[in-house]
């Protein structure tokens, strides 16, 4: 880890840079995968699963019987925990529904907006050493609440061709309509293009490695939308003299263990807290099963001493973290200063893990500085907004002259005529 004491603001631009990924080779790989899937469909998926996941998969689709069988292997305690998390996530996201508001912009000119679900959505869930069944909840719950007709989930199989039981359990609990054993960029290609088994979708959600991220970006060239640009996980912790170093260290490590390309930043206004947090990290990391990954992440991370919490938030807004933790006294007064962050955790006991799993907020968040212009996943991510209007004859008379003048000024005679012909007919009828 790198430690900086009171860096000048002109140095901040260098400190907010994320680790750079080599994209040229990745882009070529993604293009080849999409080409193979487009040409050979399920056959290509089976070959790519064998190549990248060392998995022999004869049937990509997972039947209801197979789901029921694997779900029986999930422990009662985990099932109970998943159910509680689902309830909290459902409650929070259901509160995001909007009531229809009809607005009379001009007398008898009524305008309003209604939501319609994205009919077909695809969800990608990583497997491997960290099978993210929690992400199934974060994506399938709002999709179900929004009313999406098809919720397609792809997740990579293990070497025996099986998927993680907790992922299967969360999927059936949250209304996933179809579940498939396929991972990596090839899963994104399948949901983009459609194959004999896997239907094409209109929007793709979910995290993944740099190949999955690149595949999602490439999918947009085929007219398929994605949740957001995404990259490795990250957290920024701001701590004053009232922070608890052991808590801060635990939060930093909880993100660092995601992978070697994850980034953590710690900013303190107190040198003693900073030193104690570094010491706590050195002790806690020894106990982590994924300590090698966490250590690699820490090697790319920054520990910074600044003068004030206000200055720390200014740095944070420039960095735009996926997760922001305010381990400070009187955090309420600092909330209005926060401009750029995916999700914010307030106080010493609001650990980032709560948002990752069960508090109710969504953990699918913008990374790599995209919190400056993207929101995290919400109910809105699964709907489109359609505007409606109804104009009566009187309403058109009230508004018509304005439309005619504007259309004529833009040189669009047919636009003007669409109003004029209606007004003339009404005038002829009243003569």
C-alpha cells in the first residue's frame, strides 16, 4: 500500500487513477467469441465452456427438477438468510414505484408518463471461487417487481457441469424464468444474439471479470442495452478521530478480497487512526482465505492523510467511488457535500457488507469513476418510461398557434399543416 500525507490538490488527479487494463487483446477475443456464437450457437457455447471453464456440458438448460434437487443441498440457515435478504431488497425496491401524474400543461392539453417493464432481461452471475448468489437477489428481485416477462440467468458450471446450489435456490426464489449453465463472455454473447437454447434479451445485467465487462460493452453494438459500464470493485473510506481502526480495516479488506484488480482508498484526518488502520490490516489479512488476492489489491491502493473531512469528500467526489464509507462524527452534516458515489454508508456500524447482502439497497453499482454520471441498479433499471398526451379540440385551439409559428420558423410545413388542417376543419364545422 502507498501512504501519502497531505498531498497537494494538483497531485490528486494521479491518485484517483484506477489500474489500467490491456484492452486490445481482450477486444479481439470478444469479437471472436461473438462470431463463433453467432455462427454455431449452442455448439459454440459447449466448446467455449470446455475451453475456458474445463466443463463438459451436454445440456445448457437447467430443468425445474434439477433446480429442485440442487436446492435441497442448501442449508436451512442459508435459505433463511437469503429469504430475509430478499424481503429487505423487495421492500426497498418496491418503494421506488412511481404513481402516474397527469399534468395539464395548457388548458385541455394533458400529458403524463407511464412505466413499462423491459420484457426480456438477462442476468449474468459469476461462479468460481466466489459464486455471487447475492447478486441474483439484487437483479432478479427488481426485475420481478418491475414485471419483466422473461428473466434469463446465465452462470458458469463447475468442472462437473453443475452450478452453485445457492445460485439456483436464489434464482427460483426470485422468479427467474430460465436458468442456463454457461459463463464468461460467451454467456453475454448468447443472451445478446440468442441461440437454439438461450433466448436473446433486450437488456443485460450483472458483474464479471474484464472479459464479461468487455462483452457487455460489445453487446451494445447489437442493440442490446446493459445496466452500466462496470469494472473491478472499489471502496473509499473516510475516517476522522472517532473512527474505529479495526472496522475501517475490515471494510477495506472486504473489497480487496474481491480480486487483485480491486482498489481501496483510505482517507483519514487523523494520523494515529491511519497508522492503527494499517496495523489492523496487517493483522486481519493473515486470517483471510483470499489473503493473496487481497494483498495484491492493497499493493494498488492508497492511504491518504488530509486536513479535514470536507477536503476528504472533495477528493472522494473527484474519485467517484463505487462504495463510500463515512466513518466520521456528525456524518449527517456532510451528506449534502457528497456528489459522486454509487452507494454511501454512514457511521461506524454501517459496514459495506450490509449493502452487499441484506440491508435492502442494491449492490450493483457504477465503478471506475462512472458514479459521476451513472446510478446503481434500481427498479428504474428494469423499466422504460413512455410519455402520453391527450389534446382536446379546445386544447389544440389553445396551443395550435404556438405550434404553427414554431413549425413555420423551422421550415417544416407538414408539421404546421398537421395543426392547421385540424383547426380549419373545426372552424368549417362551426360556420
